[in-house]
C-alpha cells in the first residue's frame, strides 16, 4: 500500500530564517511515526504544512493520497490534528465542544451529537460531559482536545507535542489511547521532545535538526548508531575527573563525556561487564575513589547528543539536568 504521508524536499523560510531545508518523510499506513527534535528544528512547521495550514516554498507532500496544496480543501476532511495547546472553548461543555467540531466537519446535528457521546465514553469523560470546560484539569482538557481531533474518524492523525505539560499519569493515559488508535488502523505522526514518549510509541523515528532529517530508523537502530554500552562513574572529587578521563580513554570507543557539576564521567565502551571490571581495576591502580559505577545501554538522549551536539530541550516544567558538551561533528 502507498505511504499515508509523503514529503519530498520541503522547504520553508520565514524572512531570513530557514525553518525547513529539504524535509523528506515517508510514513506507512497504520503506524506511529515520530519526529524528534529540539525547539526550532522544524517539527511544527512540517506539521502545519502537512495539515494545509502553511504552503511550502518548495517541495511536494501528500497525505492520505491528497496533495497538501492542490487538494487542501478535500484533504482536511481526512485528517485530525491536536496541537501543543488544547484547542477547546472554556465556555462550552465537553459535549458541546465535540458537537461543534462535528458540525464544522459537516456531519450534521444528530451525527455530531452521537459522535460526541461516543468519544466522551472512549476518553473517560462521560461524567464531565455536561460541565463547562473551564473547570477541567490539564489532563482532561488534553483528552478532550484529542477527542476533537477524532470526531470525523480520520485515517491520519497529527499530534504536535500532545503531552507537553501533563503529569506522568496523564501522559501514560494518552499513550494508551494512541496505541488503541494505531491498532484500529489509524496513522499517527507524532512530534515530541520527550525521549521516553518516542521510544514507547513510535514504530520509526526521524531525528530532525535545522529543518531536515539527520537520522531515521527504529529506536533500536538509532541507538545502535551511537554505539554500545556506557560506563557511568560518579566520583567523590572534581579533582579526579581529568585523571579518570585520561586513565580510561584507551578503553573508550568514542569521546568520554565529563560532567563537572555532577562529578560524573561517561565512557562509551564495548565488552559490557568485562569493560566495567577492567575500568574499575585501572582506577583502583591510580587510587581514584569511585562513589558509584554502572553500565547502561544508550538512550535516545544519547542519540541526540551524538547527532546534534546538544540535548533535546526538555519542555517547560520538565525536571532534569542539562549536560554541557562541545558541538560534535555532523
């Protein structure tokens, strides 16, 4: 079957800023395709073009078999979209919000009302269906917004950072909904800055930076590009950081990473537990005191650090630390 989404050479400029620089995508039907990238990478611009909200300066794209420029009017009836912020009317009830969306899709009053009740039940909002939205929690608003994107039962769904600002429980609930949609045949294009979200949901992931795809594959394939295991060492003194890096450099298969603030050294290695044992032996011989040592597999954070030279910026309100490293070679 032809891909549900195709983009070839998409470019878009805003003044002197090039938001897209030859974006290329191919998304099979019935899958979740993740666009992973930092702020300003071009994720939202790509979604806006694919949902007909923006016209590209150059390039070509189709969604569900429709050209996003030439067939824009027809295409809108075959897609749903949920953005970074819940697009709901606070002065209407949950049911009225969904009925309004149905009427905008020209479903008619009776069908819109029936579809609204179906979605309220699916998203566990029946008890809140007749309450004004202004009293809803963030998680409830986000579920209602996603329900609105499904009113017309679209074959292709665009989710632009849909869980930004949600607590872990609300995020997990939305992940379950997305999994159910894909199991029923819906194609989902998901943009996110959450590494865990991409790892959990996406069948394939495109890492985007500076308006173009710089890596493509499954989560495991992308992690393999970064290398094998990593030894993480926490030291008792910042004075030992350089000595540790120098001592273990011969064991590394890449550049060791040093985090002075956390007294931490990370060494990419091959050999797993044997490499860790060897490393600890070398450090003991140098009388370097290790507070904690561990071996871990690479994560999508490591993919970002390696491919872009910086971490994916965590969404506002997300806890975590930021590691400062030098720009790595493209």
